[in-house]
């Protein structure tokens, strides 16, 4: 059992004070996770962190035969108010839980809603087709919006290669998932999975004893689970 790893410093203060929502549901059922996006701005000598809210992520999962459909809405403050709206379908995969089959992404800024980036993608026979571009991928396909659900029931040690499509826009091969790794916070055992790979700073998916994905941390950004509900 380890204390909070150095890589999770961005959420160390949140881990110390965080109380998860009361709701507990099976993540392979129809359900919705709502996260607040926080940006790490500094750390106090006592280990507590200063975090600035910059947006929200809502991920709804609908169970389908041999897979699922996801509806995603992410709103984030950056150079403007960025909005991601996506639909993703997956199929079950014994290696990492689920693998993406097709998706549609609509990205725009709230200030200029008429200027949109539209991306459609499919995965067929180890080939990713994204806006008529073709990429080879012989490993499972995932993204940051899907992994909190796909990893929730993973019990056995994981050291799997996969391909990620960051924000359903940027394809990265030769990625790895490691875990679960246990950490201790306030006497409570949490466990995390670690995503590493070429072009990726480590990403951690942290689960509580009820197997709820309570934190996702991307170096200076963190998702903090605020609500979980049946739909």
C-alpha cells in the first residue's frame, strides 16, 4: 500500500478533503457521471491545493447489446468557452473492457457557435477512418471519456497496449494502461490505473472502494466526480 504518488500531487489536497456523492450504481448500467474540471494553481505547505474550476464534464452511458453508447458534453474555459458534444459507441473488449467502434464529435466555442469542427470516425478491421483519413490500429481503441467506465470492474493486473483518440480528434498509438495500483488516503484504500505512452503525460484514473471513478488527473487538470445517477 502506497501513500499518494508524486504523480497525483495535482489532486493531493482534493483527495484529503473529498467526499464522494452518496449515489452508488453499477457503471455497466444506464448511468451518468458529472465531473467538475479543476486546474491546479498551487500547493500549500500542509499539502492542500489551490484549484480553479474551469468547466464540467457530463458522460451518460446507455447499455447496448455487446457494448454501450455514450453521450458526452464537456464545457471548458480556455481561450474561450470550449464545448465538446460527442456520441460514441463501443463494443466489449476483454483486454481493456471496451473498445470504440464509431463516434461523432461536434466542437465549437460558445462565442462563435457557427464555426464548428465536426469529426466522424469508425473502426473496422484494425483500421480507423476519421474524416476520410485512414490509420492502422491493431489494439483496442479508447479515449479519456470512456476509460472511467471501462476500468471500473477490472480486478486482475493490467499491462495492456491500446490506441487512444484524445478528445476524439488526435490518434495516438503505442499507449499503455497499468494497474490497479493501491493508494492510502485518510485510512481509505483507493486504487488507480495509469495511462502512459508516446506523446502522453501520465494520466491517472482513481477509483474508491465502491468502484466509482472519483478522480481523473491530467498533470495540471483534474476531473472531480460531483454526481452519479441512474438514467
